[in-house]
């Protein structure tokens, strides 16, 4: 089976940096993705790590360590609009994407 | 280019009724996924298709659930008979190719079974 662990809630202030961690257990690991979901909305893709290391996309970065079965999403220069739920998701060789329980990020002024 | 289109956006029905949710994937995408989201269970994969063929339906909760993809531009998820515990948001998502990392989600169908 597969399991993913991520914190349920994180709170930070506007302009700060926040890191959301994700640890996983899976067979046939292929890559780790991150998605953002605002209340009432659909999940939207943020980033994908197929190899170890850091991927940067604007204010967002994502990191993967396959040997540690660990990844994180780093959000810099937080804005109020970043308040949302963030999901890590594991892709296995069977092309299935399994989502973690999500981390609710609250950005305060 | 239009995104993934789902209908209905909201459905309220009574226990025992048949529910049909519809999805039109992005043109050219050959993978289609159905997910269900609840507070208790999060985002669960129900079934996925590749080139209109069901590949893995191990997430379908029970025989009351069925999904079809008669052509590349249309899929349905049917629940018959529906039960209150089926209340959830059902998302359809699509992707182009085996290697792509990004899944494109529709806006979801919010189902309430009374």
C-alpha cells in the first residue's frame, strides 16, 4: 500500500517563508507532486519532482530526497492569497497519483 | 483551450436514487481519473482510464459505483442506488501522456444524498 504524512495545519504571517513537509511510503515510486486547493475549488498543480533535488517556480520551490522518502514545498514571500490547502501526491509506476491528507495553510496579516 | 468540464456542479438527491456524473477531459489527453474528496478520507482515486480503457478500478468503493468512457471526450461515473455516505465532491482529472507530471482537474461535482 501507500501512505503519505503531512502536517494538517500551518500558520504563517504575510511576507514570511513556510515549509510544508511530506513523508511517504510506497512501492514503485515514480515522483512527488504538489497541488494547491482553495476552499470550494479544484486542486491545481504546483510542481513535480521526479529526481532528487530542488525545483523552483517563482515563489514556490519543491524538494525531493528519494533515499529519505521525503519532500517539501517551500513558499516564500507569503501572500494572503496563498491561504489554501496543499497536497503532496505520490506517483507510482502504475501511473496512479495518491494524495496525502493535505496541509491547511493560514496566512495572517 | 477549455479545461476539464464536469456536470452537474451540484446535485442533491434522495437515498436510493441513481446519480450520474459527467466529465469531458481536455482534448488530446489520454488519461482520465475520477477522484472523490471528503473531509474524513481526503482525495481518493476511484478509477482511471487510459485511451478509454479502465486500467485500475480498485478504488471504486462497491458495486453500486460504475464508470464508463465510451469515447475520448466523455466519461460518466454512476452511483446506483445512492446512499448518504456517498455525499462528497467528485473530481474528474485528465493528463496527456504517461510521463506528464501534471494532472488537470475539473471544478468538481458536489453530491449530497439525503
